[in-house]
C-alpha cells in the first residue's frame, strides 16, 4: 500500500507562488487533490496545480491589505 502524502496546504494557510511574485501573499481557500484554490492579494482567486508548480507555504503571514 502506498504511503500517504501529507500536504501543508490547508484552508486558511498563507502561501506565495514563486513564479508570480507580483501576485503577493495568498490564502488557501480549498484543496482538492493537487488543485489548490488561493485568493491572492493582487490577482484574486486562482486555482494552482501543485503537481505542476511550486507553491511556497509562508510560516508567518499578515492579512492582505484591505
């Protein structure tokens, strides 16, 4: 039986997409398999396929500017 992979991406987690630094800080909304929906400061809601691109977990985050 394959070992389960535990991903750090859970709703509410703060992340950055290294290939799109101008999108700013994002907050994870949902995770369905490799599809992570993130609400970014400067780009709005985006679906990121973490099987294809890296998404960096931000340990200490601040809420997006209002």
